[in-house]
C-alpha cells in the first residue's frame, strides 16, 4: 500500500494568490536571465565529456546533441516539474523518487547542486517564498515545478521556461568550450525553438509513471565527467 509522505511547504504561497500580468512577465524574465544566480553556468549537462570524446565537434553535431538532451529532458525531468506543479503536497515523495531515478552519480550531483542553488537564490531574493528542510534531496526539477506553482506562473509557461533554461545552458556551455562561436550559438538556439514547442505540445500531460532515460550515450558521457583529465565544468 502506498504511504503518503507528509507535506513539505518548500515554497509557500503569499497572501495574495493573484499575480498581475505585467508583474508575472517581469518575474519570468528575471528567472530566465543568465544573471539569476542559480549556478547553471557551472554545468554542461554532459557536453564537456561528449566534446572531449569527439562526439560533438561542430555546430551540426551540437544540434543533434541538443535535440537528444531536450528529448531526454522531456522524459526524465519534465514529469517531475509537472508533478510537483500539479501536486505540490507530494514534493517530498517526488524529490526522493527523482533521487532514485538519477542513478548516474554525476547527473544526480548536478541536479542536487542546481536545486540547492535555486533554493538559496530564492531564499535571498524572495525571502517569503522558500524554506529549507534537512530531509530533502533538493533535486532541481521538482523544485522548479514547485517554485513556479508558488509564483502562480501558468503551467504551459512553466514548461516553456524550463526548456528555455535547458537550451540556454547547453548553448552557453558550447560557446565557452569553443565548440561554436556566440553568433552561431544564437542561431542554433533560435533553430531549436520549434523542436521545443513540439516537445511541449506532446508532453504537457506526461505522467510521473512515464519517466525514462532516452539518450543512453548522453547519459554515459555525463557519467564520464569525473574521469576527464581536465575540466572546465563541474558536470
């Protein structure tokens, strides 16, 4: 029999649930800004290992890598984002499920680091919005879903922002690794937008029961990161 874990109000709602449209836009832009201090710049999502192993050598191969990473995010991370968005009272349960699902130690570590960095940033910037709990693993995807729900950001916009951050981080990592230049990076990011919209349209109702790893080579590259001779990124 399934035992419901106690509710964790990681991101309690404020007294006023309604967010003015203009204020919501400003909040979304702030969260999407690369200056928002979540530490994502320290992670390459396996791209650094793939680059050093010769799997990604140019812009064309980067597009293939990014498409695989986005599809994997749709199956491995988005279900956790949407589950905590729809049922924030299940946060603790879903956080621990995410911990069990991320069996690759590098990916697990990256998810925890980014999740904790996000909580830390919210605590300092919006002190009425977050509170820590020692019993949490603090994985990024469930925290992201709970956070956007607490801010009353629309569900579809939450999906779109999540994928934008995944894409932006990959392009930023590729530019810093020298795989592509900044102009080509912006071209690739723009070209990936239709793919992202297609993923959102197909996976908005994905269930937590559908979680899966769809890109095994990417997962292997991610797990190799600690074995690299030299590293620019943490993961």
